[in-house]
C-alpha cells in the first residue's frame, strides 16, 4: 500500500503525496512521478503504481493542489507554472529520499544539474496531468529521462460551453477568480465501462467536480503553451491512447505527437479501451507496456 507523505511547495502549500517504494528497501532503478487528471487524484492509480514499484521503481503520486486529499483552496491554482513548481518540489523530495541530490562530498547538489546522472526520473502524465508533465519536460527537459503521456488532455473533445466561458471571463474581469464552475466531466461512463470502477467513481468523495474561474483560465493558457510545445520536447516520449476515448481527440493528439522533437517516440493504442486505462477490466498489458518502457529509459 502507499505511504502518504506531505511535500511542501515553494509557497508553503502542503501537498499530499502517495509514495510507493521498491520492495526490500533496495535502491530503485528510477523515480516515477505521476500527475493525475483534472477530476481525479492519485488514489485512482494505485494498481499501476504498485506494478511499477514491484518492478523496482520508486513512485511518487501527489494529489494536485486543491484536489484529492488536498482540501485547501479546493479546485484552485494561481497559475499553471505554479503546478509545474509543485511537480519540481515532489521531484526534489524524491531525489532527497534516495540520496540522489547529494554530491560526492555529502553536500546538496543543485536540482538542475541533471539529477538522473545518479538516478533517472520519469514523468507520467495522465489525462489533464499530461499537460503539466509535458510543460515541465519542455521547461526542464534536461532533468528527465523520459516522459509518458497516458490519454493526455492536450487535445480534448470536451470543454466548457460558450456561455460558461463568458461567465468565467466576467468573473475574472470582476475580481471573482475564486468563483467555481462545473468541470464538464459529469458522467462516470466517460472514464470507464468496467462495472466495479463505475461504482467506485460514483462513490468517490475525493473526485473534483468544480474548479475556479482562475484555474480554468490557466488551463486555457496552458493549452496555448501546449500548442507550441512538441518542437521543444527532446526527451524520450511515450504515448498511450484508448481507442474508445470520449474525452480525448485521438487523431488530433497523434498529429500533436508527430511534431515532438524527440528521436525516441513510442505509441501504444489499446483497442476497445476507455479513457482511464487504469480502469480497464484487464489492465495487465497496459501496466506491462508502461513498466517495460520506463525501465528501458531508466537503464540507459
């Protein structure tokens, strides 16, 4: 099971984070940092995290600020850059846990000095979290051994309606950035067709169903950053898509991915799968594919 730790962000916000270590306390082959979707939280991804940990990887899966176990400023973030900063705080905690940010004399080495020289770090961005992971890889590419995007929210099919967009703009113009609006993912069946997971989603009290005008505006601003991001991604990149995804535009995502500058690009498409690959009835192949790729980029 996961160990729940607290990670302090640069502004003092306390991020709840699930930590999974390799069995036996051995030094991991690499560090995996997961980023969840707009509505979900790290608890959705326990099975894949355990699978990665069993393969000898240390997995850190924070709940995004304002979501999941993080009750403060529910549904809010001042900027998408702040969310990238939160990711870096988790990364630095993970490196410190395993002594990977120590130099040869016992001092602290700057995190920007290619930490995977001693232990590789791989980002796994899922759904909306794929945007933050890709943004971090563009901004700090030299820090990471690989970037995995699972049904990333870079080219979504679903969005808030025009009337809601106008209301969000009015709220922001009037100083109402904290005003909340519904996230347009109100059907559990959008995520999975597996009965036990449908039941889980309908009962999940940690799921986020509303976000602030400020957060939704930052999501739009992040979309603009994503449009120009592929040409700046040089780390090995993995893309997994669900054939029956009703949240993500697979064809548009493939076109975006074809522009990624990395020489090493891997695509997996899972027939009949729904948006949340974790919630497939038999996700073993999905977990094995991701784990094999992560180990491959870590072992180089």
